């Protein structure tokens, strides 16, 4: 699916997040008192995208869990939770967060591309992933596997980077249609190709990582092809307070009030 773009390698992603994990925990604040859909946007208490817990002891699986704060939040509400991440360092951090929160979560070290091997023949009421699928080369098969891990009538919930967010924000001197200085209102987004947004490629002391955005229609098609009925779709603007934030995210200069950074989509298995 990536066409002529760089192939995203599982090993490189795992190494990057293993190296980044301590610094990420230091600079990023993710609150376990709300379910987060993405950085600097409202949480589940405001967005209300998740299905209601269908029964006592309902099960949930979180993929690309990082610190597994969403699994902690669900556990506190009666869900029986499992969580997986490709990075052993992230799983170690998730175990510590769960222990501090006094909840029980089943953890596994497993990449998104092959998470089912860690949970053979298991079915869940909810399979969810927050801002992780942008780090896989082809989300389509992963969405299909997520649908396969959901019970009939169960739900799959994914949030990921919005395709507009990978464009370039342009600021400068702009004029309105009457030739007057438009000021900040003239700032906007430059995107050469919405249907193939540029990759967010990061090379730093932690290694090499690629984050890839896809158009909204691609996500809708992947959900539909996996036998999921799309029941919710959201492109939330920024919030003044958010369960997932950092100093850099909070200092977005109004950009996230004008374009969405996150796409959230929820589907029900037919």
C-alpha cells in the first residue's frame, strides 16, 4: 500500500521506541482519568465515541499501547483488559503505570502487524488503538486482523494522524481579496497531494522512525473491507485541556484550532 514510499520496518520502529521511551515519559503527560484519542484533543468524556460496556466482564484489547493508559481507564470501569506493544521498554512502563493505578492488565510484547500471535483464538468486545497505526507500512491488514479479533457485534476503535496534519503550515504576509493585510488569518496549510500525504520522517539520537498518514476514505474502505460498519467518525479540534499533552503540543500556536491532528474512527463487527 505504501507505493513508492519508504517501507516501514517493524524492527526499526521497535528500536526507536525502546530508545525514546524514557524521554517520552518525561516530556509527555497522559492522564489515566480519561480515555485519550490523540494529543491535545478532548478525551472520551467529551467525545463519547466508544460503545457502552455491553456487560459485566466485557473484554478489551489495546494495540500499540505505549503506557497503556487507555487500558487503565477501561479497567477502572469494569473492562477486563489486555494490551500489546512492539517495544519491551514501553510494555515495562505500562506495567508500572498499571501497578501504580492498582488495576490488572494482561500485557504482551507484540507488533501491530502480528499481534494475533500473542492472543491466539481470543475474541474481544473492543479492540482499540490510539495513534499507533501510522507507524505500520500497510494499515489495511492490521484493521482486518483487529476486526477478526473482535466478537460479532463487538467494536474496533482506531485513532491516527489526520492526513492534513502531515502538510506544511505556512505563515507569512497574506492579503485578503481586497488587498488588505490578512494578518494571522492568512496563515494556512500547504499540502501537495491529499491522497498521498508526505511521511513524517524522524532521524535523531533514538534512531529512525516513519509516521504515515492516509486519506479518510482509505480508513473507511479498510474498515468496510474488514466487515466493520463504521458507526462513529471524528476529526476533533484542539482543546485547552487534554488528557494527552506535552509542552510542544500545547504550544501549537492555534494551528490545531484550524486543522485536525487526529482522525478517530469506530466500527462495529457485523
